[in-house]
């Protein structure tokens, strides 16, 4: 088997890419995909530690993360579509009604 | 052999991640996300998590990416219209902060012992072992997850209605 720290480094880099995507991109869809990227990076860390510790609990957590991520994508995309219908935009900069 | 598979999967995952963040068109971002998800499934197989790998391909690559693609096709951003950025230098600041963040994470991980754990028993990570845990110890969270899914379905139907009820 490959050393677990390699998997963790891949996980860390993927998470960083997700963070940069959320910070830098203005398209709501791409921001959403970057959030998925971060969720998957943490999933990789969970599976790695499940393998290291020989305990299946880490994989159970990943199962629940996948379930909740599926729901989150459905609701989030519905909201994005709704915003697009009313405001004709998918840019997060244009949705600023709560801005002080 | 395992190392070759790992290197290919890891570089595909990272390249896909860059593609998600850097693509100019959302369709390319969605397809890059598909690449990331599939290479992560390969890595789960390397980590003896067969059930999670299959789940990853079915749920993420099969359902979530398709949903993303549908929405990307449905919505089209207005083209040829360059608005001034509300936050100047946001991109460079994001990349800089991301670099610092990545350095901190790698700095925390790097000293970890490179010991390879002993091979798990043969059934580890199979649908049987994960399912046994899900239906005994984690039965309550499992049932709650079904309620969460139901709430998601109802929310999508309500939000997706053409004319919201007043």
C-alpha cells in the first residue's frame, strides 16, 4: 500500500483548490462545484483514516456526507435556478440585496 | 503497480481540480468535476473502500454531475458584458491566501509517519461490512438520512415550481 500521507496531501491540495474556487470565482455554479471539491477532499481524508485505523466508521461517515451532499446539490441548484428566473443572473456579485 | 495507479489518479484529480476552478466555461468546470470524482473513486479502491468507490461513481458521477450539467445547459450567463469587478485584486488575493492555506496543511501533514498500516481483513470496506455498521450501530442516522432526502425532494419541487404560490 502507498503511504497514507500521500493521500492526505492530495486531499489537502484538492481542498485548497476548492477554497480558491469559492474565493475567486463569481459564477454561482462554479462556486457550488468548488464546494463539492472541498467535500470530496474531506471524504478522501476520511477514507484514508478509515484504512489507516482499520475501522469502517470513516467510510460510514463518507456515506452520510455523500447523502447530504446530494440533497445539498438538489436544493442549491433549485435556488440558483430560481434566482436566475427572477434576476437573470448567476453571478454571486449581483445577488446583494442583503448588503448593508 | 499500485504506485503507478496512485500517481495517475492523483494527477488526474489535481488536474481536474484546477480545471474546475480555472475553466472559463461552466460546462468545462462540470466535466473537470467529473474527472475529479472518477479519479477519487480509483483512490478509494486503492484504500480498500470498494463500497464507497461504487457509491461515488453512482451518486456523484452519475447523479450530481448530470444535475450540474442540466443546470449549466439551462442557464446561460449574459455574454460579452464585462462588468467592473466589485472587489479589485480579488483573484490574486484568493490565489495568495490559497497558497498559504495549502502550505499550512502540507506542513501539518508532512511530519506524519510514513508507516504503512497492515492489510485489513478481506471483507473490509465491502458493501457487507459497511452495511452491517449502517444497519446496526448507525441505524438512527441512516433513517434520519432518509428524512433528509425526503426534505430535499420536497424542497426541489417547491423551489422549482413555475409560479410560486402566493
